[in-house]
């Protein structure tokens, strides 16, 4: 491993790797030694493009940055309209190198360099801790802004599966609102049951992240929980992976992963000056 990769090892045998570029978890192996995160064989681990696979951190906005028009009617969005952000999706922390602050064999803490924060933010401290637990992995982002701003975020986790066509997500409560981004954000009320990943999907379940979700992949199951993140986005591009849209994946790669993304997507979260924002995700093999 190069010095740009931090590795963690738990006495149970589980391990993790985190790239300084994006503070990106690029590997998580459970105690059975099986890799639990998909990584594209076509991605670079040192940029400049975001790493494809693993756990991208999307912050402090999700999707394209707000436009100047949106910011003129909502000044709390103005920091996101820095010219250098105009071509970025999902924020700027996944396309810059972070600093390693401290580490033990099972945990590492990173900080995002203040010199890489656009000046429009007027001061934003961002930290990140990755911890291996007995059977799992915890990721926790913290952020404090000097000025009142609005943020969105996601842990865009690419779970490795043996065949995404057969993988299913259990735990979305009946009655929650969902939005189908492949149908212009069409809203429905979730009726209950498991959500299959057989077809292309970009569905947000609003208010789902407070509950424990279970990703079923044949006999192998992973529990997913989070805090500070009210929504969950389920995403798989299916046949579009490996085409010109996602040329940083190989054709057929979409079968190898299922993205379950604890997130703040629907409503911007207001950060008051000095407030410590904390968002975490916990994954655990069952
Ligand atoms: O290609 P990326 O910028 O990594 O984004 C990949 C995908 O992330 C999310 O799941 C969004 O809902 C998708 O619209 C987006 O295409």
C-alpha cells in the first residue's frame, strides 16, 4: 500500500483501507475476509476524478451545486455557487486529498484541509472518522461552519453483491414517501416489503435512514443504519454502467454492486454558526 492509503485491521480479522483522496473507504473486509465494497477496476485512487466505488463522501451539497438563481432567492445556498464548483456534482470533499490526523489499528480520523475549502464558505471545518468494529464499519462525518449555511450530503456506499439483480433492501417502513428520480421525482407511498434491484433505480426513501435496513445478497446480509441522515437513496445504473455516461466502470459492473446511500437529499439542513453537524453510517455483517 502507498502512503496515500491508510489501512485498519481488527483483531477479529476484518480490515479496511481509506484513500487520502476523498478520505475514501476503498475496501472493507468482514472477519470472513470477504470484500464487502465494490471498487471499479477502471478508477484512479488519486484523482482527479472522484473514485468509483467504495464509500464516496458527498458533501456539502448533493447532485449539481445550486444555481446563482436559486442562491439569489435563498442566500444560505450562496457558498455553493463558487465558480470552481460549477462542474462538480456531490460536493467538493470527494475530489481533494484529506489530512490524516490520528490513527490506531482500528480507527482513523481525517480532516479536510481548510486551504481546499472555497472562500465562499467563510470557514468550514470538516472531519471524518472511520472505525472498524467487531463485525462492521462505522463512518462519521462532522462539520462546523462559521457562517449560517445549508448543506446536503450522502455516504454513497457501493455494497459489493454477487448479483445486484437478485439483491434486495428490507426495512423501508410502509407509509414512507418515496421519490423516483428516473420518473422526474414522481412521488409514491411505500406499501412495504423488500425493494428489488433488478432494474435501473434511483429512488429516494424520505425519512428511512432512522431505521435499520438490511441488504440481502443471497446468503450474505449486511445491516445498514445511520444517524443525522434522514433519507436513503437506492441507486444502480444497470446497463448504463460502462457506457459513455459511466465510463469509469466496466460493462456489466452494475451487477457487482448495490448502492444504499444514507443521505440528506430532500430538504437542506441548516447549519447554525458554530453548530457541530454529525452524520454517521454503521454497516454490520449479519
Ligand atoms: O457519477 P456520480 O457523480 O458519482 O453520481 C452517481 C449517481 O449518484 C447518485 O446516486 C445520484 O442519485 C445519481 O443521479 C448519480 O448519477
